């Protein structure tokens, strides 16, 4: 005597709801995974290789009520051209000066003292960023 099977015959009635839901979840997961990898790649590209110019403020000195001298060290690719933005703030934190300084030299390292004009006595010199052309 044989026992009756409680399962449906395979392939006779189509896919079950669970199999369809599993397939949709796999597709959605794959699409989201690819999107996440693309986003990580985009951030990595701009973090590692996006900026060809970087700089550092070595020292600064308020030389008058209308100027701050800033010693800036710029590192860049030898053929890169661009500019760095500096700003100065007064003692109360208000911005008193902002300017862009171009660096078109062919060398890969530039040490330069620049004069940032201010509207009042500047107590800081801050590098806001550098950008390649």
C-alpha cells in the first residue's frame, strides 16, 4: 500500500506566492546593491583623485587693520592650475576678508606668502579649499 503525497505535483500549478516574493526581493536587493556600489565608487573617486591641488596655512600675521599676511604651502600636480580660497575673521567671529589666490606655477610644491585684504583687523586666516581649473 502506498501513502498519499501532501505536496502538489511539481510544475503543474505555477509558482507559489512565496517563490514570486523571493524573486522580487532578490531583484530589488540586486538593484540596491549595484546602486550602493556605484555611490561608494563615486565618493572614492572624488576623495582620492578629485582634487589635484591641496594646501596648508603655515603661519599668518595681521600686518595692519586692513591686511593679513598668510604663508601658504600648496601641493599640486606639476601641470595643474587652480586657486585656493582664504578668509579672515575678526575677533568677534565676523568675516572681514575673503579672496582667491591663483597658483599657475609648473612646480608641484609652491611656498608663497600672500596678502589678504580685510575690512577690519583680522585675527584668523583660514583655508576654505583649493580647486583645479
